[in-house]
C-alpha cells in the first residue's frame, strides 16, 4: 500500500480504551446538589434563602434544646438554675412522665400492665402487617384483644375468656352455615355468640377471683395510653364496618342501601365533637335509670361510627375504580357474591384505597385528643388540666406541647411509612 493510499484510509481502533471514573461533578452528592439546589439562578436564590431560614431556626432552637434543665422539681427551681438563660425546662417531662403516659388515677403499681399490652401489640400485629411471617401467628392476633382488655382493665381472666369463647362459637356456627347462605350464616353466628355470652354471664361472676388483677375503672384511664387505646380500637373496628357500609351502599336491596346512605351522609355531616357530646351527655337520657354505660365504650362507639363513614366512602371509590371486567370475571368463574367480594373485588379495591384509608386512620388518631373537651384526661387533657393548672409547672408550654407533638408525629409517621411500604409490596403493574 502506497503512502498516499494509507493516508486516505481512516484509522479505526481495534482495542478498548481503559475505563476511567466519571468526574466528581457527574456523580454522587456533588451531582445531586448541583442539579437539585443550584441548577439555575432562581433555584440558587431559593436555596440560599431556605438555608438562611434554617440557620435562624436552628440558631435559636438548638441552644434552647441543648441547654435545657432536666433535674429540677418545679418551675421556680428551673428558672433559678437557668438564671435568665433562654433554655428549655424539660424537668416537667421527667417529673410528670408517668402522668403524661398513664394519667393521674391509674394505679402506679400497675403501670406494667398497659406497658406489656403495648409491647404485645407490636408482636401480634406483625403477622397482619407482614405476609412473610408464619400464618400460625394469626392465632395470637385473635387472642390479643381479650388479653389486652384483661391487662388494662383488670378483673378476672375468665371474663375476656368467656367473650373469646362466645366469638369462637359464633364463628363455628357461621362457618357451618355460610356454605349454603352468607346472610344466614352471619345472623346465625351472631345469635350463637350472643347466647353463649349471655349464658356464660351467669357463671363468671361466681368465679371473679380466678386469675384476677386489680380492677381499674375506665374513668381512671388517662394520658397517652388513652389516646392509644382509642386509636387502636377505633381504627380496628372502623375498617370492617366501613367495608360493610361501602358494600351496603352499592347493594341492590333498596332498604339496605337506604340505611347505609342515610348513616354515611348523616355521620359525615355532623362534627365529631358533637358526637362526643352526645356520647357524654345526651346518650344518658335515652338509657334506663341506673344504667352504667361505660364512658370509654360510648366514646369508642361514636368515634368508630364517625371514622367508618369516611372509610366507607374511600372504599366505595376503590370499588368504583375497578373495571367492569373484574366483576364479570368473578361471574364467569361461578362465584357467588360473598366469594367474589372476598377473593377478587375487595383485595383490589382495598389496594387502591390504601392512601385514603391511612389518611382517615391518621386523622382519627389525632382526633382522639378531642376527648379532652368532654373531661377525659388524655395526653392533651393532662397537659391542659392537672399539669399546667398546678403551681409547680404553670408557665411551661413549649416543652409539654412539643413532647405531645413528638409522640403523635412518631405514631402517625410510622403509619404513613408502613402504608407506603405496603403500596410498594402490592405493586403489580409494570413500568
């Protein structure tokens, strides 16, 4: 090949160049900062302004937090220790810790009982929240409500065991009859459970000393424990009740549909505080003289009714979002109404409704603080009443309300994060 011809042929490399690391500006934190915070002049100005605001907040908050006092017994001693320095008086938290968590009337030697019930709650909900755990643990989840009642309220263990036995009898009757008729099985199971509970009610009083803990009246419940009791129970009850209301509102039976529509629209049109006043005051006028209807039970009923109406609308939206083909597929498989809802329709509708259900649950948990309006000493009621009303801690506000906000934030944020994780686990579409 001549030199002229060789010069006219382009050079083609037949070996790979060695791989080099990307420049620092094209990867890692530097890339994120450059693209997210300083990608343009307006973004740069906003970033600098935000950093300045954060600096102003932290420059005042951190000295107040880190320089706080934790060991004094009242606000006067706290101010003497601070000697004019602007810092938090966190001694109120250490001094009134038990009252903030358990109220003022719960027996001090029984604090271990609601604490144990709270710890067991995380254990028994695990098989419900995480599907990879052994399904046999569901048995402990079913038993837990009865054990928790015994731990918190005390009395004989035979009382919750009687209720558990009534539930078991009702379920056995339901499982035998539901194969022929869903409605018949449901009503037969309810009747069998009520009859069993009524019969056992004549036996348990004579054995009140068997495996008994010190009884604690509902009026002695208080603190954050009361908020947790109301939140857990009401959320657990409002979800199945909301499902039934949503299905009832879409029912082809006019009477059932009318009842569900009237209930949902009435409850959604009435403020929760009004329902709580009804539970506290008005309801007593409709009860027979001498009837002792537990206040916490009345509040649970009203909050559950309130939340179930909103959950019903959320689930109805999930049902409406399903394509008609899903219902037709259930019919083509020869499934009856109960089987179609349990196996095909509701699982998909509930997956769609997760964000709305969690939103209602978070709002419901925060709304439990409204019971302080009807003289129940929950966490907010304890702060507004016995603690701030005392001369020892009158004037301490930021520390107490900040602590209350922190507790509610931790619970609500945990619920939110679990719902997002559950949505990712149930994701079935392809992107």
